[in-house]
């Protein structure tokens, strides 16, 4: 919460700032382990690095193919 109050001359009378903690959680799936996820906080930026999940190729049935002529 930021709250600034100034008098008619523009001088600061009261200034408030909010300081507290914030917590967030995200579901990343069952395939990742805690050791696989790295986080780095620098200059007000949180960078989270995690491995990209392997893409599973779906088997294409012959029945689902359409012939193009």
C-alpha cells in the first residue's frame, strides 16, 4: 500500500509503504522432481528454470488418415 499526503505547498506530510511477504505455488505435474527446478532472484526478477517435458507422439491410425488427391 502506498499512501502519500502532501500539504498545499507540496511538502510531504506523511508517507506510508507496505512491506510484507508473498507466497505463490504452481502445479508443475507429476514428472518433475524438486531437484530438477532451479530458481534465481536478482534485481527484483525471479527466474525459474525447469526441464521441458518430453513430447509424446501420438500413434496415427490408418483409419484417421484422409487421402488428398
